[in-house]
C-alpha cells in the first residue's frame, strides 16, 4: 500500500503512525465465494511478482472495467454489484482466472454465455462454455456482492467512514472489492456506476458522465479517460459536498468533503490549484483530466493517492499539532503521486521506490521552497539512518517482502526518505539541470503506462551522457549506503 510517512512531523505519542493502519488492508482470502458447477482442477495463478506472486493473472490484458454498485445506506451490509471486464486474450484460455476474494458470486458470463465458476485461494476461476483463443476480445460479466465488512481478523478494500464508504485498495486489496486483474502492470480504463439512497453523494475516479434519479435513489456514473491500476480505484459514498474550482489551464478541481466540515476545510482546499501549478513547473503538465482530494471521516493513519481523487483522513486537517507547512507538504506528496505512481505506474512492486521516493522528494522540495525547511537537512538526517533502514527493509529497489498477513509492512522508511535519498544522490552526481531534465523526460516518456527501475537507469544514463549503472547498482541494491557525492563527511550509521 502506498502510505504517507509521518516520521518528520511533530506528533503526540498517542497518535498512530501509518504502520498502525496495517490491519486495514492486510487481509486474508474470504471463503464467501459461492461455487457453481462441477468440481474441476482450478488453481490460483499469478504473474510472478517477487513480492506478491499470486497477484494478477496471465493470459489476457484488460482494456476496461465497468463496475456498478448498489448501496442501500448501511456500510455494514454487502453492496450488490455487477463487474464487466472487457479484455483481449494473449493466449489460449480454457479457464480465466480473476482476482476476487471477499464477496458472493451469483453468476458469470463470458461473451454472453453462462460460465462455470469456483473459488481457489484468492482467485475466481471461470470456465467458459467454449475456450477463448489468443487475440480475441473477451467480455466477462460477474454478478456479485461487495462486502465492506472485513473477514475475521482482517480488513481490506472498502474503508468504512463515519457516513458511508471509501476505497483503500493498495497494495493488494482491490480484489476484495470487485473481480479484477489486481496488479498495476495491467492498467485499464474504468467506469463506475454507483446507486445510493437520497441524501448521499457518490463520487469516483475521473469525470461525471451521468446522474439519474429514480424514486428515492440516485445513480452517479463516472469515467476515467486514462488507464488506471486497480489499486488506484476510488469510490466515495457519504453525506458529502463536492466543491468545485479551477486549476491551471482550466483544469477541473473537485474536492469531496463531509458536508458538515465544508467551511472549516476551505482554507486547505483552496491551496490545491497553487500546488498543481508548482508541480507543473517541476515536471510538466498535470497528467489527468481532473484532480481533487477526498476527505474521509475515518481514522486510517495514512493518506492515499487514488487516481484523480487522493484520499485524506479528516484529522490531518483538524489536529492543531500538525504545522501548516507539514500538512501542505503531505498534500503535495499525494499530488506528486499523480505523476509518479499513477500516470507512470510500476511494472512490479519492487519498483515501489520510484513511486514513494519521488513523492517524498517533491514533498521535501516543496517544504524547502515554501516553508524554509532545507532539503539538505532532511537528506542528511535520512543518510544517518540509511544503513539501519536498509538492514530492516532491504535496499530501495529490492525491498524485503511484507510480513505474512501484513502487506502494509512493505511501506517502510527505506521506500520513502530512503528512496528520496537516492534521488538526492543522483542530483548530486549529475547536476541539478540534468536531474530536472530527467524528471520531465521520465513522466513524459512513460505517461499512462508502466515502467521499471531499469527504464529509469537507462534514461538517467542517456540524459547524463554516461553509464550510471554502477552508481544505481550501489544506491538501489547495496546493503550499505554508498558515500554521498559532494558530502564526504556524512555518516550513514555504519
């Protein structure tokens, strides 16, 4: 899960750190799937991710999701749902594996024909009435429930708020909300259709395309015009107000806030257009069609960069012990993820440092430029902890696997400030001008796609005009932190 670290701001001892949110997303497979048809040798599959080997499925490439939820006003009861997956097959398929592990399946169709299905591990294994050949279009329709209550001893996917629901799917929990190919390597367009009772408002990723009132309920439809990883999906249902304003170049900015908090939150909401403008000066135009923040009445211990609608817990804006500069920087952290992690998504979870290292970098750079919090001081402090962080969590580009049942434990200090430290070392090595060109080229070259560490190394070497593979091998994969260019006196805690 992509969490906002909070190790650099003053906080009371009683306040939870982001690690206390581990129970939120770390979830085991639900046994609620209802099997249909005769037994078959169904087995769970995966695409072999080093950290999450059973996430994702081979044999097809999802083009789009169309997901309908019906919420009846009680966030303890399952939602009725229909998930339509439009995919292109990449190989011959006798069976189709989907990631889905927390809901009851009522029926499955493949290309309009009823299909058998059963659960295996965290997979929903579908057997079409006829095999699907390579290169064919495949439309899978699953009628199911989506349960906001966690399985015993676990939570995941849906986040129950004070007035409804939101999503927190990272790193591996989207398949506890809807059937999908739950790995960031398979991005797709999304359409959400949410039906909720009168008095509630539903918002999702992307732009609204329709609002239909029928009796005592309303259906909202939203479409994302750019491909999105499943872990970045967001749906909010609650007693909310949608606040609209304009960002740079006429960009629509819409924030979703508890209606009762509309006025007290305005001082924070109005900052977003300026923050977008600042990021555009650093790396280029904002990559999506809309942006805004979703403020949830929930205690999470994290903020989350869901695509076009970043999730924040209410208390980060209301607790007086958080300095204003610190909250501003956290807002920029999640905004920066729209470029780094959302538009340019990782090919594997080992590439997480590219997401969190960059978001932390721009968080720290914003604090330096806007609040006189010197970047060099933060990097020196990070350097002094770096060896201990590597020992505990692994090197930045080869993090240790999360603890069993605690997927959130992947998000250790080494992927935040420890990875931003790599970027600082790179800027020291190649110079500020080359570094800034690299950043702009990176987000432009891989926009709406996936990239891995090797891609970054190649591009950095091209921009620098020399082979940087040795530099990156040491900084990204070494057990010990290399000497910092330009700062021979810095101590890495050896």
